[in-house]
């Protein structure tokens, strides 16, 4: 069963969905089968052990701070495993990468403000801010569901295949302040450098940064 520290399906984790107006989200989603099951089981077991320790902490503030730090640490290990993954790397295909990039830009300014993204061979990092929709705000789950559904079918046709394209599970995190946003942007744009795919982040063709 998914834990509170691990990436898990949007619809499970965000119901009831609470999205403060003006929230900015850091989202990572990956190709289906991009992590071996043994890696996922190992990460899950570690996360469950740490979560049990955290829940025994009587002070709510300390408990929340530890959960936040462990969540970030888990994401780091999860993302590192993706960078070293041996599964499908369909996003290396320029036509597929262009399809994903174009779709990320398509609703920029209408459903969300697109701040930064990076397409890696088997996963995508994106930071966006959902925009108002009448008296409400476009839900993050709806944004991602539409994007993944649209691109999956078209990417499969480009590749001449069928079946699951994106893994259902995703990671999303509410960006708490401007300092954290700066750190996340630096993390996103430098992901290809960290993975050995480029020497400078500006060299990677599938990175976009609004304030570049």
C-alpha cells in the first residue's frame, strides 16, 4: 500500500483535494516500467519503516518537519534510480520528446503558468502554477490526467506500439516559498548534468525555463 512519504497516484493522495489559490506544484512523472519492481519494493519498505518511526513522534511540529525531510530524501533516491534506470527510454526519441514539450506549452497561460520543465529519457520534471477557472482553480489532477492521456496515445502511435505509456504513480509537491522554488528550479534544470547527459544545463534540448 502506498505510504505518505512515497510517490503515489494523484487521485488517492489528493482526495479530498486541497489546493490553496496560487499554489505552485513540482511534479515528476515517469514512463511505465521505468523502474524495476525490486527497486520499488526496496524503496517502499524503507519508506514504511521511516514512516512508522515518524508517527511515534509525539510533537506534531517535529513529526511534520521529519516527514517533510524524509519525503524529500525519498524523492532524491527515487529520482536517482530513474536516472540509472534500465527500462524504456522512449523520451530519447526526438519526435516523442517534441510531442511532450509541445503539449506542456499548449495550456500555458490558459490552464496553468508553466515555470520550468525538463524531459529526461524516462521521466519528466515540471513546475507549474494552476490558473483560475471561474471561482475555482484548475485542479492539478485534471491537468495531469489530460496531459498524460493526450500524449500517451499519440506517443504510442509515433513508436508503433500500444499499452501503458506513462506510469500511473506520480510525485507532486506544493512549493512552499520563493526560496524553495529557486532550489527546485535549479534541481530541475541541472538534472541532465547530474545524470551525465550534458555538461551545462543550457545544452540539453528538452529543458525550458520561463525566466531563462
